[in-house]
């Protein structure tokens, strides 16, 4: 799979897609977008990168295991929900404060949580599939088993 | 604690526990996620009991998630039925979590078994507490994904085979569910169940409403494994580890039954003769096919799987008769059945550990070797068959009384005969696994010695569940009262609707 074209373009596309996913995440605040779609785009970027560079490289670049990213995301989303409950409001109610002239609230925290869950879950699936396919191609395991 | 906390904690706790279990699993110690699992389910049990007592004291409770008013936001609501189901979910979740400490191997634990288990419980609890149809769909998805992962985790061939059948048929149900939701939303413009109760009365399209009702019936029919949509269940429940089979058997089909009860008392009551007539036929056919299927099986978990189906028939029968007494019976049956069924699977698992197989013709001699296990098997088995004074006797008694009350002779007869055939199946397991000598001689029983810790983890949940069965059997009155209140609320859901919609007319 690893050709010069894919390697070169893969790096470029990965960088652009990851950046674009952050834009989608933040844009979701008032417009179409948000954590879910942002997470999918980010995961897509990393996977395209890994197609060129190999999944081992991608895992190393991530530093954190994909499933742990998902768990961390779930934790962040829960914190966003619980903080409203601790403030005496129904679960998941948005809490707002003004930092340096702009509104900041817990909904963005929740969205970041979703973003991480989607990245983690998607990458866990796709990288595992990629590695499995790699083993099949290399003849390490038989395809019919 | 305020109602707001009590309503979302049963859902949020298992999610938080899942995160913790996962991180604890990565940190290295393989025992940590087990304890997180047990601790979380114990906390859930505590919170859900508090919720039930609040609902019993003050009537149905509701909160609006994120502060968005119903019917626009998502409402969490608990009436007696919902609260009872959450309690029983947490309780059986706790029992199976303890059992899993000795049942789930290190490999599966490492892949996140305990975290997935808690996500499954969160999905089930969410389905019981939501007041919104689309949200119900989401919880069904959470359940489906978690249960599919649990089913295939560890990945031997049989597991993948069973898992594939399970997920394929459940996806069909999901699509039907989604179509029905779409049609209903197009018709009424709302998916909040309390709001639907109000608006559906003003919609003048009886044909379309009945069509939608039957679509929902099909979707939840697959989920709850009623005739003729049950075949995914016996194809998949006997493949995963025992802890997984047990929690599936206890909860998954019952969520379908719960959804049927909720929708066909709160939302679709316009053409009761038609919809509940279908339900009654389904109930009878489900009971008979389930019990006959079980008679043909020769493997412990397959027999028990078919019995889930036949027992589902009893619950649907209670809903179909649609009288206060019948609904009381259905709710009582749900509670009794979850406890008993989970327990039977757990006992089957222990029997396998001691004798080496689930196949009845390859095992035996359990009574001689472990008489205490024989007693622990007999309690849920006789209760399932409806022998007094155990919980199943009262459940069947109430349902049959309800059917005689409305002179539904046929279904009453079917229920009685199926009860008898259940005794036959249970005595088959008794004779083959417990009474007859082991084909490989007495030495083969208990060849694999269990450590003391394993024995405690395997037997404690069985004792817990069996004692609940006995308590319900000997002192059924408080449980009948609870079910009666619940039936009352189901037939006259004004309080439920009021608490969800708040000040709205």
C-alpha cells in the first residue's frame, strides 16, 4: 500500500484534516458541525496518514492508545454533565461564564468529550482492521480460518 | 437526595464506572476493573432503591435534561414500573458482576469486558428511565453495541457465529423501530411519550396509527423474542461466557417487553381490541413454541434460552389482557423472571465448571457430589415452573386469575399446560445433570478444583438471587402491592403525563 504518492499526500491530508476537524468542532457551537463530525474527520485524517506511513507509526504519533482516548472522552463528557448537577441544575444543563469578553460554557466541554470518544472508538476499529489486513497480506495468517 | 440526582445517577454511574474500569484495567492490576464493576453496581442498587422509595412516596418523578422543557427536550421519568425495573437491573447487574469475578478470564478483562458490561447496564437503565421515544431508540443502540461486543469478545468461532445472527436480526428490529418513529413524528410532530398520549387522541387517522402501532409491535417483538421473531435468541445465548448469557437472559428481552408495556398502555390505546388481540395470539404462540423448543434441546443453556421465550409469552399475555389484574401480573412476572432466569444461567455455569460440560448426556452426578448446588438449582427451577410457594407460583396465579376473570379460557389453558411442560424441562435438567451418575464415573465430578475465592464469587450471587426468589414467594404481599400500584399508574397515566409535561396543558 505504501507508495511515494500516498506517503506524500497522506501526510499533507492528515495535517489538513486534523486542522479542519478542530474547526468543525468549534464551529458546532452555533452552526452545523460539532464533536461527532469533528471526531470522524480527525480519525479519518489519522487513518489516511497511517495508510501511507504504517499503523505502527500512527500509533506512536498518537502516544495514547485509541481506546484510552475514548475513555478519556467519556470522562470529559461526564464531567460536563455532572458539573451542572453539582450546581443544582438538571444533568447536562449548560453553565456559562465570561472569560476575557467571550462566553465559555460546559457545552463545549461536552463536545470535546464527544470528539475524543469518536476519535478513540473509530481509530481503535480502523487501526485494528488495518493491522489485520496487513497480516493477511503478509501471509502471516491464512485468510480462510 | 433530590429527585434530579436520583433520576440521572442510575444512568451516569455505570458510565462513570465504565471509564474507571477501563483506566484501572490499563493501569495493570487485573482485579481492579472487577472491583470497580462490583462497586458501581452496588452503588447503582443503592441509588435505584432510593429512587423507588421516592416514587412510592411522592408518585412519578421527572427531570428535563439540560433544562429544556418537555416535549422539546429529553425527559427522564420514573413511575413505579420504571423504578422497579431499574432496581431489578441494578440487583441482577450486581449479582452477575460478582459472578464475573470468577468467570471472566484475563484476556477478556484486558479487552475491556468490565467496561462494556457497565455500558450495557447504562443502556438498559436509560431505556427504563427515558420519557422520549427517540431517546429510547438511542438507548437500544447503546445496548445493542455493548451486547454485541460482549457476545463476540474473546472471539472463538462459535461466538462470532452466534454474534452475527444476533446483530443481524436485531438490526432489522432497529430499522423497523426507526421507521415507526419517523412515521409517528410525521403524524404528530412529537416523540415525547407523555405528549404523544395527549396528542394522539386528537389525530384523526386511525388506520395510520394502527399501522405505526403494529410496526412498533414488530420492532419490540424482535427485541423481546416473541413468536415468530424469536429465532435469534437460541442461536446466540449459549455461546458467550456464562456471565454474559446470564445478564442477557435477565435483561435484554425484558427491555423489549418493557417497551411494549409502556407503548401499549401510554401511547397506543386507541384500538385496543385490534392491537391487544394480536398481542394475545402472540403471547399464546410464544409460550407454546418456547416450551416445545426447550423440550427438544439437550444442552443446559439452550434449554434455558428457549424457556426465556416461553416465559416472555406470560408477560405479553398480561399486557394483552389489559385489565388491572393482568397488568399487575405482567409486572410481577417481569420482576420474578429476571431474578430466576439470571440465577438459572448462573447455576448452569457452576454445574459446567464442576462437571465439565453443558451437554446433558456428558454430565451427571451433581447431586451426589454437591447437594447444596442441587438445592440452589431447585429454587429457581421450581419457581420458573410455578410451584408454590416460590415467586413463580404467585406470578402465574395472578395471570391465570386475570384471564379467567375476562373469560379468556383458551389462553388460561395454554398458560397452565405450558407451566406443566416447564416442569418437564426442569426435571430433565435435574435428572440428567444432578441425579444420574456422571458418564465418566464419580471422579470426573469436581475434577477441576475451584479455589475458595472462586467458589465464593460463583456461589454468593446464586444464594442472593435464590433468597430473593424465596422471599418473594413467602411474603408476596409487598411485591403485589408494588405491582398493583404500577398497574394502576399504567392504566391511568394522568400523573405520569402531568409530571412530564409540567405546567403545559
